[in-house]
């Protein structure tokens, strides 16, 4: 299959924009990128970009496809049969892809469902974003996320748990350095897995060629994870100067997931969200916003991640995170880069995805208008005119194929 995108705005993903550029796709890859119009083969499908923008497929570095975005998604996950969780996760994957998010890193599933979902998408059985999966998160006994994780205490147990996840086929090993919002009776700022426990899990993951990530809200837990050699910090609510300095020095990225607290605060107890989650959100959100501002100003690499699946943080509305980033000082272009070039590097796919460049996989999105000027158009389903994944149309509005 050959497709030519002709004569419109190309937002490359690396900060560059070609106002009347063209892109030629052959098979699953991008064959040519030009700042001007090019001739395309007669047999090619021609896509007119006049008044439209072409972007790289977006990447969400932190989702939970097994969580349904209901007021109490952890409770729902515990109550529901695995078959129902699987069906809902498949639908969440479909909605995510059709919204222009062509790759995700799933950061905690249930009973291997995320791994099965990844295989089903890869085989073409169902529609969904390209997935990197973390399987069961590793936490201390009774720690944050125990309902869908593997409880482990002491370096030896954590080491074994990491080995089990590698054996199961995960792409990334997730370790819980602190408490969090959605687990009752745990404090977001408290440390949980110790530095020695984290180091054991990280060593095992790295020996097997896997990356690691940590749920880390509290300062001491963040520092423990950084000293232990973690590859990415998820959330980073209570960053301080020492943590930020280490992140810059070691090139450890932050995935802030601003949407999670945003939606809990917006909907609140009246919408059925557990009172303990709302109380913790209101208490920690100001620190979270300040931490992300500090990280940006200090040069920490920040990538888009949403925590999609948490209360009212719906799959398919992932790109609302770009607006949350702009609210803490990012420009529209910087926010888009966080969801393309930067995110691709964080998940280890920068050679294949994240920018519109010759030789890369043709994950592409066409939107009506200019998201640099109006970022919110990315949240309008009718404005997402086309989604291509690996050179294959997965969504195409009738008017764009004329």
C-alpha cells in the first residue's frame, strides 16, 4: 500500500513544522518527507492536507487499560470477572487508538490480561494501540496497588517477583516506591518499597534487558528509586531539588500523569469517587503542579502519560493531558513533543516512532485545523480525520479519502 499526504501542515514531532509539506508512505514505513509538494505514484492513495495537520501517532506512557474510568475503578476491577475486565479493556484499547494514540505503555493490569491484550492487538485480532505492558506491579504487602499487583517484602522476594514478571513476558517492570491516592489507608507521600528492595527488582529487570518504572509520589521514595537506578519516575508529586538534580544528571524522565488528579478534583465525591481519594487529591495536587513546573524549568525530560482508567480519566480522551501540561507552562508545541518524540524515547521506541521521518513506522494522525493554535481540537473525535498505524488505515473519515 502506498499513500501520499500532500500540501499541508506537517508537525514533525521534534519542534519543526512544514507548512506545505508532503509525506509518502510505502508499506508500513515512511518513505519520503518533504517541505514542499511532491509527485506521488499513480497507484497511491492521495490524502489532501489543505487546512489540515499531519502529526506522528501519539504515545501515552502511562495507561491502565484494565481500569474502566468509573468512579471507583479499583473496586470494579476487584469485583468483576476477568472475562468482563478483558472485554472492557479491549474496548478501551479501540477507543484509545481511534483517538490518535497509536502506542501506549500499560502500567498495571490484572491476571495477565494486559499481556493477552497486547498479543491480540499485535496479531490483528482486535484494534488497539501498540502496547508495552508491565503485567503485575510489584508492591510491598498491603502497599499501593496491591489489588492488582504482586506483593513482595525484602530484596529476595522483590527479586523473585521481578523475575516472574520477566518470565511472563513484560516489557517494563513496575515497582511501587510510595503510597498513592486510589488505595485506602496508604499515604501518598510515604515510602513503601525500600531502596534495597527497589535495587533488587531493577537489577533483575536490567539483566533481562527490560526497562523499569516506579510509582513514586513522596520525596524519599523518589530518591530511593533514583539511587537504585530506576528508568522513569511516574507521577513525581513531591519532587525536591535533590531529586530533580539526580533526574537531570542521570537523564531519568518524569511522566507526571496530571489528568489523574485533575479529574478526581473536578468530579469529586458527588460523582461517586471514594472520599479518601478525593481528600488525598485535594491535599497533594498543589505540590504536584509545582513539581512539574520545577522539573520543566530545570530541564527534566517530561513525557505524556495520563493514568487513563482512573476515575473519569477515560480511555480515548488521553490527549486532554496536553492541555494539563500547558496549564503548568508548556507551549502547545512542547506538549505535542511530550506525546511524540519525548514519549517515544521514554518507552524505548525512538528509532521507530515519535517523529515523521524517513524510515520510521508510519504511525500518523490527520486532524482538521491547527492544534498548535487550538490544542483542544485533539479532543474532538470529529476533528481526528485519519489514524494510520504501521501504514494501515485504522480510521478514515469519508471526506479525506476522496
